[in-house]
C-alpha cells in the first residue's frame, strides 16, 4: 500500500501565498522599477511603500523566481522582465491587478457555500468600482491577443459584414476580426463604465477605429436589434450568467442576426462530469465567488441553448488547444 504524503496539501497552501505575492507586486508595479538594479529602501521610496514591507515582498519574489538578488540589490528575472513590465508585448500585469482586486470576493466564499450566491456579484463591481472596471477590462486585453487572432483565422464572414460584439470589454476579438476582414464594420455593446475604458483602448487602434461604433447597454435587459448583423459574438460572458439568462440572451442575439448570419459563443468549457479540465472546474468556483448565477458550462448545454434559440449547423472548435486555459468557440447559423 503506497504511503500517503501531505505534500500536495502543503503545496496548495504555498500556492495561495505565491500567487498573492505575485498579484500584490503587479498591483504596485514593482516589476516596472526592477528593470534596473535597486535596493529595497530606494524601491520603497519610489513606489510609495513601507521599506520593511517592500524588502519582505521583494525577498519573496526572489524566493519564487521572479526577481534576482545580488547583495542588497534586486532586479527582474527574465520571466518578469518579459511578461510583467508595463508596455511589453504579452504584458500580464493588468490581469494580475484585476485578480488582486477581485480576490476580495473570494474572501466571501464561505458565505457563498451556504447561500449559493455572492452578495457582491459582477454588476456590483462593474457599476460601483471604477478601479475594478479599468483593471478588469485592461486585464482581459492582456490575455485576449492570441485567442482573438486564432478565432479571426477560423471565422469566415461575407463582404461588408456587420458585427455585434456583446459584452465587448476591451474589444480585442473585434479588433482581430476587423483586421482579418477589411470591409467589416463592428458595434461594441457594453455597460457605460466599461465603454469608457474601451474607448480609450480603441482610440489607439488607428487602422480600424473608424469602422467601430459603441452602443451603451446592459445585455441582460436591453435588445440588440432585429436582423441587423451578419455576425454576433458573445465572448467570455456566458460564464458570468445563469442558464436562464444565457438562453434569453441568445434568443435576443438570434433576433438581431440577419438570415444566414452566425452567432459565436467563446468561453471555457468543462466535460460532462464537470471535473475536467482542472482550469474549467476551478473557474466555476471563481464564478461562484463573484457572480449571481455563473459557472463553467458543457458543450452539450451550449449546443442545446443554441438550437432552442433557432440556430443550426452548430459546430465547435478548440482555441489555444495546448494552453492550460484553452477555450472553445461554438458557432451556429440562423436559419434563412
């Protein structure tokens, strides 16, 4: 009989501490100043932090491999220099800042287990917390580049197509599709607080910004129009909502499609047991912590919702197949 070790449990405890250290460092932009060698006292002064706290934090970053230490000076290790310094391609710091802010919701998980839902759902954060909204939207932009390019390469659209991006966030997927389809125009649909950040991001996209318009709205409450678009995208929003809300949203989306138009759901999925992949199963807990009824769904559920909404020729493609947090697109066509 094999001897059981408590090491996996200890590793999980340490993993929480390791991730929290990384999020805090990203939140205060510690890695930005560590591109040059600096001691803890000078770093604390530049960051506006306490010297004792800064030294302890930076020593921990050395311990977990993100920073190098030489005598009493610190400098980024290659991984941090590549992905955690503001302005670098592939920068993940905004996403980590969002994770740090939303970690407050995880502290309420014990009460969620009894009530079945959080007392501070996503709309609480988006509508009432300016800092959260900005970091959330920028954080989504950090991680969207590769999947957006992959989706754009897979989706075929007619000439002069009109696209509606529901819950558009930073508009990353729309940008990729517009660049792939020079005659396409797009509407980004989202909450007013979100679109304030989106407008700032889109303003920098000089090659495509003239083909983008913005529509303020709440996708749970507002209509999307009727027979107005050739392509409708619902990327990373269905996991935020309950099955009932997703069914209703899909029906509105289909009503807004032209005959023969396509609706695309893009999201994480889980297998029928809901236990794999690990990322998807844990992401459901993330949704429990800060949405009213969201979770990770199965392909069977998505296919059923799309059929019920009036879509046919439904098919699925993997996105980021070799990634630990790979996603899928589920594509359906409105019956002419």
